[in-house]
C-alpha cells in the first residue's frame, strides 16, 4: 500500500503531532507492568509470546550451520510448543534460512539496508533489500537513516522508506526506528508516524546493536501510534520491540500492553513480534515449569 | 483480549476477633461496654468487633496523652523522639504487606493501591517527620518552637493508614501527643498501628487510638485537647470550627473538594487521559482532591472523550485483593447510596451518563466507573462532591473561561492542568484557587510536599516544612 | 485644642467619611455619630457604617483583589513605601488627630505616628521577600519538580484594635495587603478619625482603589455581617475586646470556613504575613529522554 502523501506533507504532519509527557508515559508503562498474569492466562501468554518471536541471529560469525540450527529451533522449539513467527538473519543467510523453514508457517525475515547503521548509499541499501527478497525473504527489517532524521531531513527519511518499500515488493516491511538513537519520546512518536505514512507494515524499535534497545515505555508509545494511525487512516500497522527482552516476565509485560492498549486485533504474530534470541529459552523453561510444577534449568532447553 | 486469571494476594494479616480502645499503651474496652462491627465492603462480612469510645474514654485518653506529653514526650530530646519515629517507619516497612492487605479488606480499595501507595507513603511520612524532630529550630518558625500539647485528630475512611500517618507523624515529631479517632468503617489499620506502637516501645500515652463514630469525634473535639486536626467533610469541618469558636484550641481542617482537571488543546493527550483516569478513579474516587470535574477544551473534547471511554473500558472492577483490580469496592452501603442519589440527579438534570460494560460481584458495595457528558456548571453533579468514581465532563473555549469555571466553586483543594506549553501552565497555576495544582500529572503526594486547601476546603497544610506550622506554637 | 487658626477666621472643619473602592462616600444609611476625645471634647461626626456599607466595601475589595495580587511584588513594595512617604509628610496632622483621639501627649502621639510610618516601610520591604522565605522547592521522591508558594487568601475583614486606633490598624492592614490581599477594616469605634484620615493617605499613594477600605461604625453592628459574608476569606478579630462578641464572630466565620485571627494573638511580622496567606503547591513532571527511563 502506497502513501498518498508527499514527503513535505508527511514531514509537516508529524511535526504537528502532540507532545509526549515522558513521566506520564513511563508511569503508564509501569502501571501496566504491575499486572499479574497467572495460571492459565500465563500458559496462554507464554505460547502466544513464543509464536510472536522473530528468532534472531545477527552476528558476523553466523554460518549456514548456525542458521539451520536456529531454524530448527524456530520450527520446533520444545515438545508441543508453537513455532516462532520467523527467523531473522542477515541477507547472506536468507537462502539457507528459507530452505530450512520451507513449507512451514515460519517466515524468513532479513535485516537489510546496510543494517545496523544504514550508513551506505541508498542504491546499495536498495540492492541489499532486493537481494534479500530474491533469496526468499518474506519480511524486510530496514533501518532508517537516523542521521538524516536528527539533522531534520524528515523528507529524506520518508523517501528512503518509500523506496525500500518499493524494493521489498511483496515482502512485509518492518521499519527500525532505532529509538535509542532518536532519544526523545517526541521523536519516537514522530518517526513512528513518518514510517507509517511512508508505508511501513511494522514499526520496530531497535537493531539490538546500540546501548538502549526496546523499552516498555517506548514500545507503549509506538503501540499508541499504530492505534491512532489506524483510527486516522484505517490502515493497521504492526509493532516489534527488539533487543533486551530476555525473560518471560518482561515478555508478558509487553503482551499486557498489547492487550490493554491495542486489544485483540493486534494479539497475533501477524501484528506483534518480539525481536529476540535468548527470550525463547526462558519462555520454554517457564512453560516446562507450568507443566511439571517445578522449576526447569538451562540444560533442559536446547542451546542452538 | 486475553483474560487474566485471578491473581489473589496470598498474605493474610493477623486480624483479631475483637479490638479494644488503645489508651495509655494498653488495649481496653469502652467504659460503657459499647462495641461495633467493622465490615469488609467487598463481601459485606463482618471482619471483627471493636470497642466504641465514649466521653469517659475520651477523657481517659486525653488525660493519658497529657501526662505523656508533660512527663515523657515533651521533655524528651528531639533526637530521641526522632528515633522512635524512625523505628515506627521501619516497622511499617517491615510489615507493609500485612498492613496493605488489612487496609484492602477493611476499606475495599484495591491491593495494588494499598501495596504501592497507601502503606509506602505512610512509612515515608514517618521517616520524613522523624528527621524533623531534632531540627525544628531550623524550620523557619522561630528559634525555639514549642509543641502545642495534646492533639485531637479525626480522620476519614478513604486512606485510613495514610491519613493516620499524615496526622500522627508531624504531631509527634513536634513533641505533641495524640488522641486519634479513625473512621468508624475503617478502624483496622489504626488498631494494627497501635500494636505497632507497642512493638516500637513507644512510651504509653503518646499515641491513643479511639475507634468510634461521630459522637466519639465530637467528644474528642470538645475534650481538653490543645488542638484539633480534622480531615473529612466540609459539613463536619464547619461544625468543628463552630464548636471551638471562643476557645483557645487551634484548628486545621482538610475538607472536601470539587477539583477541576483542565485539558487544553495542546495537551499530551494520552498522558492527559491517564491523568483523568487517575484523577477520578484512583481509590474509587474516594479522594477529597479527586479531579471530579473534567474541563476540556471544546476543540479536543470529542477526541479526549473517545480515548477516555476506551481507556475506562479496560479498568478492572472487582475483588480488592486481586492484584489486577483497578477499582475496588465502595467503602460502605451508606456511601454507595450517596453516590447513587447524586448520579441520579445527573441524569435528572439532563446530563448524559456513560458506564463501561463491566460485571460487578454479587455481594458487596460496587459502583461502575461513570462518565457524565453534557454537564453544565449549574448541575448538582458539577457542584457537589460525589466522593465516588463519577466524572463530570464540561467544556470550555478559552483559557480565561477554563480558569473562571475551575474557580467557580466554594471549594479550593486541588486542580489539574494539561498542556505542553510551560508558560500556560505557570499562567494557569497562578490563577487557580487551589492549594495543590498538578500540571501534566494528578494525584501525586509526598511527605515533603505540603497538602491542603483554600476556601471551604479548609486551612492548614500537611507535609513538608510548612506542615510543621500546624503542630508548633510559634 | 491644638489646632491653631488665625484670630477671627472661621476654621474649615473636615467631614470624616468612609473610604470605599478608592472613594470617600458617606454611609449609604445617611447616619453619622459624634466622635469625642477622652476628655469629652466633640471632635467631629463620623459616618456610621451600615451592613450595606460593609457589603459595598467587600465588593470593592473583591474587585481589587485579583489585580492587586497580580501586581509585581516590587510594585506592591513601592506603593507601600509611597504610603509611608505620604504619611511622613503629614505626620504632624496625624499626631494631632491621634492625640485628640487618645488623649496622648503630643510627643508620644508623634512617636506612635513615626512607628506606624516605620511599620509601613518594614512591610514595603517584605513584599518581594516573604515568598522566598516561606515557600520553596520540595524534594519529592519522584520525577517531579514541586514548589510551594504562599498566596493571598483574598479579602480580609479587619476589626481594628479599639485602643490603638492608628498603629494597631496599620499593623493589621499592612501585612495583609503586602501579601496581595485586600481588606475591609472597621476602625476603632470610639477613635476612628486617624483611620479615616489614613484613607486619604492611601488614596494619594498609588494604592489602587478597593485594596484598603475603611469603615467607621459599631463593631457589634457591622462585624457580624463581615464575619458571615461568604465572599470574605479571613477575619482579624484582634480588635474585638468583647469576648462573647469575638466568640460569636468566630462561629459566624466558621460557616464559610474563614481563616480567623483571634483576639490577643501577637506575633512577629513574618507570622502576620503568614496569617493571611495559604500555601499553594505546584507539581510538574521532570523528564524528557526516552533513554533515561524504562529499564524494562
């Protein structure tokens, strides 16, 4: 779906967005984080969280073997646990991943556009994207040019997202805002809307490669943005917090936010994802604990 | 939505079957043997019985307090007094969960609030005022401020332990002794506090707790105390002010309110919605400073209301001891009746009522969060304190009109302002006739921050350096 | 008496009127009462204020209050200082009026007037300081900026001391207006003339009309209406000698929860400034960066 706005119009609209009160936002997130999810609700939340994971490996040391191992875990995490939503890899690993998950529900997501800094020429970023799609990526996780954003060139950010969207073809586009580099909540909200105006299918917090990755207040703010964007345009956009979500307790806090801020329409992996790696094993250990009644340990889940 | 399974709080406080009056360090029954029951408002079941203090008991308690003030507490060094208060603060922290659960059971408020707000803030008040006890000469109230003597204190049922802390901590820090009457529907945490005073080895007579109803309070006001401190309704405050006229007794009053929560068109809307919800639905709206009148600029009224209603739909009403409960039980059948009566006048006078579709438990006293739109200044629901989870929504066109409507009440306790524009906040805060103004937030409280009203919301401050004035002869 | 006039010239006597809303009206009731010195010499007729004069004075005070409180503290200080300057220039006249009213000897009366001038200067210097002395920032346990300032209560009714008709009145009025309140003052019943003349000083001191309103009359007649008036925020009973009347006035004031200063209460000037102010505390969140919070 293409945007009908010009870059200038989009930039002007996002600059006019109402402000965010940081303390109030954080208090709301902290309030939602006090929800106590127990028993059946917890079991359901754990399986839902597993099904929403983009199981990720983004290392210079990634090899076909490592990616196959990850894909196998994504397909069958543990016993009757659901498969994850996707595996998320670098473009060079897309073909391996695609082959490994072929015929399953698990998608292949590829970071692209000169991930994680995005500091390469646009034509290289577009070629990166096209290569990933050609190799079989179902989803593209692009980074925005934070430099352009912070220098005030919102139009350039808008046009680049549109260009990557076009290069992604049928693949769903997740736009990584790298909120830890945008720093302020006002800018997170503006960047969220800019990405959505430009055609993002998902807005994603972070690369996982900077000091501050997903936080609950930032993700809550992005949830409010997709909620408001749908109310304004009728277009639904997904949300993906990534980086730093390592245990079940944290994952459930995010699900509570989805539940209470966005509701049913976003409570599936079609519209909400976790970008994570170690989170999966913690969810599996908690899942085992609910089944067996005793605590599990790291030797009872697989190292992949 | 996925439903959260019940998440009941598992700790149970030791609640006795019967409590006496706490006089001179001991529990004892009333001289006339009077007893009443305290009921759990979420189940309507009796929790315990408690002695009801009469005039003779009041006289005995005041005499004990007088003796303790003159012989022990008054002469004691500030350092030592402070150490007792620090000890009380620590004991409250140690037993925080017991107090939180007990408060929730006796009052009906959600465990989330007693656990995260009432009890920790009560402990903070003791900790804060403990530190003042040996520094009163530096409080800017003269080089040698003296205690007033014996203080009679009457507190309400909405924050039983916290109001006790607001009253007792500064009084004791300043060298006074106290006779405190908790509200008749919520004496439990005050009685547990009496036990805690024993545990802290507080000298007998320094703190005396006299459960009872209005007659007990009146007897305390009329007794040989040097000062009366009251938190409660404006009607009772007025009666107390009249009854002490012509005496030498000092008086501070923290009374009712009908606070305006003003949302300008340039507000941070999502946070404003949270502030509106917190402003009126915190503690079931049983809050004297509740933001019960929402004044929203016409240009954003539709958007704010839509978001507000969506948010209110997510509030969870029910078992106060469930950790996910946002709105608990109304404190008493009597209060529930009052809320019902006033809300009926709202529809009768032409306001439009809205409530979320939430289920209510079968037993107990419950009232759905309620939003009235199309409210006019002249309606009773815009003028009278409802003291329940009922919001009246009014609109305004210009900043001047917002201030004029906000101030158009005999009350003057609190107000809220929401705008991203700093200069507008300072402009509004200066003009609002209220003792506390929350800008881009609401219902924040702190031991270091003075709280109290103007006009018919009373006089005197609680908390902060300024709160000490109420308990010192300067 | 002490007024010297050229022999054979008929002296022009002053008509003592009320001072309300910056004007000098007679009582709306048309009544007056004779005022004498302690030795029985008739001095003048003073207007005998009615409850309606009290009502008009409260209305004038209310109208003036918001603008007066909204002036800068510096300007309020300059105006009080201007009143002291005006009084200094007319010290002799006031000393005579005071001597006539109280029977004090001339030197003592002048000393009292000079003390009154010095009190005005003292409070002129307080206007831009008491806020910092009484208020301040509070270190709350959360991400909020929180500060407290003393604010004027609004309209204050003052029943001025009966036997200290000038200095006592200025001691009561000056701290109230220094903090941005406006006042309706009922002058000493038997010795109202210096207070009424003081209205003339205020009228020429750039003090906006209505900030101080001076009535002369009977406390027992007018004070109950001021005590009960819903648009009065505080009442100073320090000049009520009759304990029963004071008790009744306090009870009447309780109806609308006015702040009451009881008879016989003394205090430092800071205590008096505090008497007619109440603290307002303003909270505001302090926070901006997304990376500072969170931690989830």
